[in-house]
């Protein structure tokens, strides 16, 4: 059965950390950036999360607050009462995943869980909002995704981790089938390449589709690159 996150027309356009162009150029992962992305017509938003010392899921890419806000310190070592006072771009409070899911109840979120300490808080937040149908959980760390899947069961959609993506790439070169049981996840979310190594090509996409896996490529801002990826069957 197709997960609700994967229903609907393709390609899936993801707003990476929300809309942060123009007046919002320094407002990544803010509620303003997410609202603007939705207003511009995006149904899917990619974002990142960490957890505070008291278990609140914070929407932020980095483990610390300094780069994008006027706050300081590692999120995992701070209570939410301290993190929430930080201002993104000096203007808007850092937000929690609770706030984002409440603010945009019709929007789909691809959530990159950046730290092991966020696993249980993320699951608790998804349960509280019954948000299983509109979330895909991602991570580079295979062990983190395994913990998430084991705790949530089939209602949780996840991406492939780094190991599964590598096996998918190898399978696309070597015929594939012996590796299928080791590739876990419904969406291969990968860059176009690592250095000189090309990851995404027609062979990779064909095998992914044969195995029931969508291919979401990050981060693509160039129209020519987008067209090339769509031409070989990229899904998002």
C-alpha cells in the first residue's frame, strides 16, 4: 500500500529549509520561511531537527544556535526555555516541531533527525499530532533510522540511510537483486554526486523504481539540473 506521503502527482518539489530568498534569505527553518514556501505553492518542506535537554524537538539544521540565530550553545545541552529565546536572523524565535505541525496542518514535511537524542522526542511529537501520514523521516545514520522504524512500525515512512543508498548505487552497477533485502527505506534521498563520483543517473533511478523506492535529489537550485534529473525519472 502506498504511504499517503507518496500519493499525489510527481515530481515532488521540496522547499529546502523553507523559503529563504529575498527578505527571508537569512530565515531558514523559521515559521516565516515555511509559511512563505506554502504560499508560493510548495506542498513539501524539508527541515531538520534536534532535541533540547528537556526533550523538546527544535527545528534547526546545526547542533548549535550560532550560525542562524542570536543564541549560543548546543541545543541538546540547553532547555527549551533557553532555546526559544534565540531569534533566527535576529528577528523570529527558533521554533519547535510542535509549532510547525500545528501551524501548517496540510503540509508534508521531510524531517532529517540530526541526533540520536532526538529519536524518542520526534516519535512522541508525531504521535501527539497524529502526523504519520504527512511526514517522511530521514537521517544519514542507518542505526538512527532503524531505531525510529522499530519504535514506530510501518506507519512511519523513512528515507534510506547512507548504507542503503550506497547499496542501491552498487546494485545499479552490478545487477541489483542480491542486495535488495539490505536496502531499507522508501525514498533514496541523495546528492547528485560525492566529489567526482556521480550518484544519480538513469541506472540508479531505474533500479530504485524497480524496488519501489522514490529518488529525491538534494540540493538542486539550477533549472537545467532540475530538467536533467526529471528527464531520467527523478521523483523529487
